[in-house]
């Protein structure tokens, strides 16, 4: 066994093993649990960093075995997987730190962190999957491991949200399975491959391939929260803040978006998908989702719900980027996978801080919170400006690249979508910022907790500050090697035969 | 070497049945542990022997058929022998802790347990129709006795009902066997097949085959003949329920499948195959729906068996009139479904028994708080549920994948709906149990914590069922070993 085989296996195993150990730990083993969590997260970052370094220099990492007659289980690290794996490894560490602080003294921590690690293991598997079959394996594992996190509180509301979540995702999973099985029956086991498989495909296959594409997008669209398959997401807000952060920034919605990228790029191939006329419909759905999500966000009074509708809108940028099928547009979509993750996790961390420290859940209760919690509020402000697309933050890079990409291929209407969406983003974020910084505190905080001189627990404060710095750096240093944008460029150059 | 293994395999259960009949519960328990060890080792040995050298015919006592008893020891049979050993060992171990030695009638658990095991091995290895009948009867009678062991009036009622169904099924089967004998003059399945394929005997009527399949389907609780199963499996002691759902119903299905694969091509027909498939599909839908509606935990699990058995009958349409490749795919899928359901359902019944013991009630809504205070017991139940839902990477998923492929390749797309809807419906009843256990309405641990050994056993079974999907290819390759047909 050479190292190139073992690396992806190790990367998957770190969180899988951590999860098994965490389940077995007694509820009281607080220190040990925190140590295991952090060590596993750091080890994973190191493994992913090594693979990123190797892949930049042209190495390949792959492990495979035959699982069923004619079906292989493939773990493979390529440039595209590293985009997602890097994001999830980095944000896992920060979310773990945050979760340790957030769940202090609450029951069921063994269970929580066990499933939390399992969820990250699934995400890693999704990133490293080398064919659709393996992808599906981890995609369903993600569904199962997030359910206990969503219903973690055990309240009636949480259970209802959990039931809704599971109905949406399992039905989506069944549709996806049908599509994958059909595709397999039609053309056999297809590995993800640069440029896809269906360039110049037999015209007789075109009809079934089109139906399969629609089925695939439907199955993946549930997790990516494409309208009208998004209904589970706003409800899943009842989950604890670190879970919402994870669901929205890294795990669930990104798994769907990443799957769409894989299918379009490496199963169908961008050119073939365009030639079959599959992308136009997808672009319309994505554009509609962007506007719809932003519009609904305007009307939410609950902070987390507003962020949830914002997620629905933002994730579709990734999908829309793909549909631009020009190098710049694709780059914009890919880089948003990372940018949206960093920005959204910052916002959710901050929302969690307001809820935990001040007991604030509604936007109209936030008046004057900037004075009470300056660190959190600065991070929130940066995240919000990033989402709006203010230069030089990460979100600006995305929108700029995508806009340029759209003009390059003559899809001017996409620019209009971007502009409208940015205006809507401003319309629902700026009032919050105004309340934070410029409004006077009207009433006592609903449930205030004090941490001496600090505005909140350091476990809760540091993660959003770090991600806020990251989202500034991702914007300013966009052209430095190994920045998200440079990596997206590398993917486009290397993988997408344009 | 294989001679000794065969002798050990066939005679230990019978010898142990007699031995344990003579002693009390505790003594029987000790004796049984030794017997289980022997059986597991012998089964493993036989499986390894066949995996390395291929299958063979074994003539009991060296007598040639038709006088002697001829056993067919092939890859599929030894896989099921090994499966039986694993599941029975787990259930026997569980029962030895779970059953209360204070109740005098519990001592009969051991002899019945061993008779059941003997019958199962006869069925897996049986080469002629009459031996299969003997094995089947042995199983049925032992199983009815085990159900009655529950003790209450309701258990006896369920047992009587089960007995009636089993006897009717046996009768139909026996009648079919007699008609076959009248027509072909032999009881050996291999000889009948040979006579049919070289055209010595004209194909004749479908009726005997239909009669036998009817009897076997009744014993397997195929919809709409499933009425006897949920009361019997629900009321029996948990280790007994596990044995019944995991192994006993599979024995009659196994015979039906072998009859169909050997004779179905000549005596069966498209309509018959589709009819059986439709009944299977209805069983999946109706059984899952009823499982969802149950208020008692073990009834949920029992109705889930009705649903899961339904999948098995998709074998009939998916192997009739299709190419060999598709037929093989379907057979592999069904075999994986048999194995993974056996492991998962045994795990689930044992875990359900533990949960009921812990909360002191058999109702689903009594499970509130279990997830917080008894995560371990719930975990096995949950894992087994994942396999029943057919989600990856479990054996249930591997089975579903192969069946999907077989349905697509044979153009029988209507089974896709059954497979996908069945998965979602089973998710509905499994998640209903999860949901009940996640309700967090108490801060005190008022639950009884069962002994660790009781909790470990279902976990092992559930993990095996989970891992089956990952090692499906090597397992299937042993089953697909060429059968040389030489005698040893």
C-alpha cells in the first residue's frame, strides 16, 4: 500500500474513528472529548493540506475496491475534491471549537459529537468519492448522520423539523438512486472524469440521458435547496447554532451543490450538457432560486430564518455559475462554494452568539447589540458586506468573476440577476447592521449571560473572528497561489476541458 | 475432513436436542453453549472447505439415491448454513441471559432450539423434495412450540393460529410432491430437472408446482396470507421472534426459490411469475404501511418482516424468461436480501426486546428519553433500521441495487416503484421509532439498564448487516462457485 492509496482513506478515517470513540465516551468525559475532537480536526486539516500540496504538483491519490459485481467503491482526491475537502476540514475545526463552547453543560454531548463527526466523515466521503455510486453512499450517510443533529433538542418543534427534513432528503435520495441505477444500467460504472463521458454520445441515448439528468438534478437539488425543493431548510433552523452553521456552510447544501458540479463537469461534461440543452433549464431554476430566496429573506423577522433564506439564494450562485459554461463563470461558481461557506458560517456563528449571550432571536431585538458585543458584531458586519458583494471581500470576488463570465458568453440577463440579488441582499442585511450599530438599546436583553470582561465565551468568540478574517483575506489575496480563486482557476484549467 | 464436518453439522443439533431435553434450564444452557461452539466451528469449516474446493454431493451413510439421502453442498447452501450458525448462536446466547430460569417451562427452549437448527440445516442442504418436507416440518413444529413458550393465553392463541397455517402449508406442499412423484417417479430435484430438460417427460401441468408454491408462500407469510405472522412473531419471546423472522420464514422461501429456479422454466409461466411478484410488491407496500400504524414496538418489527419478505418474491418475475446474466443478478440480489434481512431483523428483535425490558412497556411512545439514557440499546436498533431501509452501505442497499439493475435490464420497470417506495415506507416506520426515542421530556434516568451482554449481541448482528454491503462481492463470489456435482 503506497501513501497515495492511503491518504484519502486516512482522511476519511480520522473523523470516522473519532466518531466511534466519541460515541463510546461517557457523558462526563468533557476534557477527553474536547481533546479527541480537536486532535482529529487538526490531523484532518494536515492530511488535506498534504494532499492539496501534492495535487498542485500533479500527484494523484486513489483507493478503490470492487463492492458489488460491476460496481466499484472509489476514493479519489483530485483538484475538485480538494476544494470541498479543504473547506470542510477547515470549517470543521472552527465549528468544533464553537460547538464545545455552545453546548457547555447541555445534555447528550456524546451523542451530539459522535454524529457531528460522522457528518464530517460523510462530507469528506462526498468530496473524495470517485464515482456516482460512492458519492451516493456518502450522500445518504450524510442524511442519516444529520437527522440526530437536527432533532438534537428533542422538542416538538425540533422533531417536526426533523421529520420534514428526512421526508425531503430521503425522497430526494430515492430519486437520486433511481437516476444513478438507471445510468449504470445504461452505460455501466462511470468514474468521474475530466471533461465528462458524453461528448459525442450516441444520439439514441440522448432522450434517456436527458431524463436521467433531470432526475439527478432533482435528487441533488433537494439538498442544494433549489426552489421548489427547499422547504426543509428554513425549518431545520431549530437545530443548535453550530449545526445550522454546518448544515448551511459546509455539509448538506454544499453536498448537493458539489454533486451538481460533479455531474455536470465529470459525468456529462460541460460541453455535452450544453450541447444537449440541459444547462439552460438549470440556469433558469438557479436564477429563480436566487431571487426567490432573497425576496423571502426580506420578510423574515427571525434572524436565523432570514439567514436560512439567504442560504437558499446564495447556494444557487454556485449552480448558476456552472451554467455559464465559460471559464470565468465556472470559476465564479466554484469559488463561491468556498466563499459562501466562510461567509455563511460567520453569520451563523454570530447569530448563535447573540442567542446564547443575550437571548436574542428576533431581528428587532438586536438594537444596540454592537455596543454590547463589538467583536461578534464586527464579524457579522463583515459577513453581511461579503454577502452583499462589497469589495474587497470574498463575495465581491464571486460576483465580479461571475458577472464577467456572463458577459463573456453573452448571457447578459445573468448580470441583471446578480444586480437585483445584490440589491435584495443589501435590503435585508443593512437594516440589521443599522440596528446593531446605530440604534439605541430599547429594552433589557431577554436572557443575558456574562463572561466577566469578555463579551461572550472565548470558545464562541474566536471562531467567527477567524472566519471573518478569512473572508477578508479570500478577497484581498484572491490572486495568491492556493487562495480559493487560484484553486478554482487550477480546476478550470486542469479538469474542465473548455 | 469434509465427512467429519458434515457429520458434525447434521448430528450435533439432533444429539443436543435430546441431551437438553433431559436436563433443567441452567444445565441446558451450559450444554447449549458447548453445542453452539461446535456448530459455529463446523459451519465455518464447511464454508471454508467449499469456498476453497467447490461444492459437492454428500451421500448420507454412503447410500446412493434413490435409497439413501443425498445432500447438495454448494456455495449457496453453506452460506446459509453459516448464516444460520451466526444468527442462531446470537439468539441462543441472548436467550441464555434473557429468559427467566425461574419459569419451569423455559427449559423446553433448548430442545426446541436445537430441533429448529437441525431442521434448518436439512432444508439448506436437502437434495430431494421429501427430505425438504421433513426439514420443513421439523422447523414448523419446533417454531410453533417456541411461540407457545411465551406462556400467556395470547401466546398460545398465536401459536395455534401459526400451527394451522403451517400445517395447511405443509399439506399443500406434500400434495404437490406426491403429484410430482407420480409424474416423474423420482423425488430428487436434480433428477426431475434432468428429466424435464432432456424431454424424457413432457412438461405436463403447472398444477403441482403451483400447489407447492402456494404451500410454501403460506409458510413464508406472503401477502395476503400473512395474517398469522405478526401475532406469532410479535408475542414470542424476543430471541424466539428473532429466530423466526430471521431464519424460519427464509427456509420455506428457500425451497420455493429452488423449485422455481429448477422447475419454473419448464412448469411455470409469465403470468404466474408476475402474479407472485405482484403479491410480493403488495406485501412490501401493505406490510410497511401496517408497520407504520402499529402502536407496539414488536408489532412494528413483525409487520416489517411481512414487508421485507415481499421483496424476496420479486425473484420469481425477475428470473423468468430473462437472460442468464439478469437472472444471476436477481438471484444475487435476493440472496443478499435474505442474508441482510436475517441479520438486521434478528438484531432488531433482540434490540427491541432490550428496549422493552428497559422502559417496562411495549409501546412505541414509551421510548421517550431512551436516546439520552440508553443510547447503546437504541444504536443497534437504529443500525438495523438503516439496513431495512436499504440505505448504503448496508447489505439491504446492495440487495436493492442489484434488484434495481435486474428490473431495469429485464425491462420490468414496474418493480422500480416497489423497490423505491418500499425503501421510503420502511424509513417511515423506522424513523417513527427514532422520533419517539428522541423526545427529551425527562431529566431523570428511571430506566432499567439491561446487562451488557444483552446489548452487545444485537450490535454485532447489526454491524454484520451493515458491513455486508461492503463485502458483498466476496460473499457473492463464494455463492457463485461452480458446482461440480461430484459425490464425496
